[in-house]
C-alpha cells in the first residue's frame, strides 16, 4: 500500500488539515480587532498611530493566508481521488484567496511606513498624505471583500462537494457549507455591485453557515480524522492498479 493509503498517514493528514483550519480562525479573528485603528481612522497616516498593533494584525493575516494554502495542499492528495479537477480547483481558489489577503496586508503596511516617514514633518504634508492613506485602506477593503468576503463560498462549494460525495467526514458537515455557499456568494456579489452593505444584517447572517462549516470541519479532522470506510472502498482499487502491488 502506498503511503497515501496508510491509515496512520491519513490520520496525520487529517490532523494537519484540521489544525490549519483552526489556525485560520485563531489568526483572522484577532486580526480584525488589531487592524481597527488604521481601518477606521481617516487621519491615521498623519496621527500618532498604533503601528505595533497594526503590524501584529497584519502578521496574523499573513499567518491566515499561509494556513489557507496549507489546508488545500494537505487535503489535495486525499480528495483528488473523488475528482481531481475539482480538487485542483479547490487548491487554486485557496491560493487565490491567500494572495488577495497578502495584497491587503501590504497596503496597510504601506500606510504604517508612510506614517512613520511623515512623523515629525511639517503639517503642510498632511493634505497630501490623507488621500494616499485613504486609497491604501480602500485597497485593503476591496481585498477583504474579494478574498475572505467572497472566496470562502467558492471553497465551500468545491471542498463541500468532494467531502459530501466521498463520505470522508459526516455528510452533515459539508452539507452545511453546500447550503450556505450560494447565499454567501449572492450576498458577496451584491456587495460588490453596491446593492448590499458589507456590514449589513444579511451579510452577517449568511456568514454563519460558512463559519460553522469551516469550524466544524477543522474540529472534526483534528479530533476524529477521516471516516475510514469510504477510503478503503474507493481508494484501494486505484492504488493497487497504479502500484501493481497487492494490498494487505
């Protein structure tokens, strides 16, 4: 049996993927509060600033981005057995989400750099720096909308389909994501088109199923791992054919 099909290897894969999913929560939620000063103070770039706090929030967002990629890369060898094209699409969407997050972090780090360079300079430069700061924050707002505000719906459709069909986890877990994803995507697109406000009540409601789907998946993979029976019934024939080695 190849290493991918060994129970101990599958358990490690599930554990790493589950921990990476939980890391996305541990990193992204505090980052929202740490970045608040630069996001909601229009004069931050010319004021006293809270640079250490903002930089820490940005670093947590970078951790979130890396964990996003890790969840897809770690799961790919397992879920590709169900549908390799969909599994590759999931990896791509996760990487796209992470790349957008990084762009947002860089824009906020640029605000911090400009604020520090401006510190102690004459106040006449304030009028020029304020629109620059506002533009950089606007870039981050759009990256938040197109990254964490949109891509989790795509991820839920792709990975939810793979996990529901394969039975690698209890089907109620991916079902929550599959049900919530269309509403999440419609709301996100409505926000992009200006029909919906990003912080509206409806936006908050549609986030709940996606939040529960990713959290429950992370917890299940960490604590329980993959359901063994589907892997045995689906993976063994293909592995045996590829390796020409009888399975034990």
